[in-house]
C-alpha cells in the first residue's frame, strides 16, 4: 500500500512539473489553434461556446506561463521565442476565422494582424541591439482588449438577453485603438534603430 501511495505521489509530482512548465503551457496554446479553427469552421451555439471556452483557457495560460517562468527561474530562450509566437498565432488565427464567419470587418483584422507582424519584426531588431523588449502598459491593454473582444465575439449568440456580439464589437474598437497606439509607440521609441 505504501509503495502504491509513493508511486501516486511521484506521478502527481511529475504531472505538476509537466503541466506547470511554462514551455508546456506555451505549446498547449499553439496546439489549441487547430482545434479552434476546426470548431469555428462549423459555427453553431455549441461549437462557438466551446471555442470561447478553449480560447479563454489558452489566454489564461499566457499569463501563467510568464508567472511560473519568473517565479521558479524557468525563463528560457525557447520560451522567449515561443511565447510571443504562440500569442500571435492564437490571436491572428481567431481573428481570421472571425472574418471568415463575417463576425468582424476584414480591415480591422488586417490592421491588428499587420501591427502584430510589424512589431514582431521590430522586436527582432531590438533584440539584436540588446535592448529591452518587455511589453509596456500599452501592450498589456492591447492584449487585454483583444482577448476581451474575442471571447464575446466567439460566443456570438444572445444568452439570457445579453447580446455578446454587440459587446464583442464594442470591445473590438477598443482593441483596435490600443493595438495601433501601442504599435506606434513601439516604433517611436525605437525609431533610431529602425533608421540605422
């Protein structure tokens, strides 16, 4: 009996190490993208609600992977590359699918995804020069508004008198505002590097 309990404890510890590993969380965010795309290809109340749930969980892992990496000294070069890549892949894929469902205007998705690609390119240049690329408060607002707009847009249908598509659309304009502002802020801060 004691041997069996020890095996259970070891298994639980091993699972904790895996599931609370920042890189595992980041990879799980990447793995959620194909699942979200497939669910959104068949829009209905259940599939979109499921998509909103998966997206919400994936978004939460974005916070926790950074938290655990800093708290337990698990910051790695792989994590520094994968984390922003996973974020952009998740957000961009969902925005593209929302356009395909005609839930949002294509020009907004183009502006948001274009900014993400431009800033990612700029970050690569900044890293080359050994500068700090941590997210500013504008970047955090941008991410918060993007996530806050996507969840109700994914739910889409009205429930208990709440029109989630309207809420999501209003938050989307906030996301667009902070996305463009934070992008412009990045380029203004590092214009010397861009001009080299």
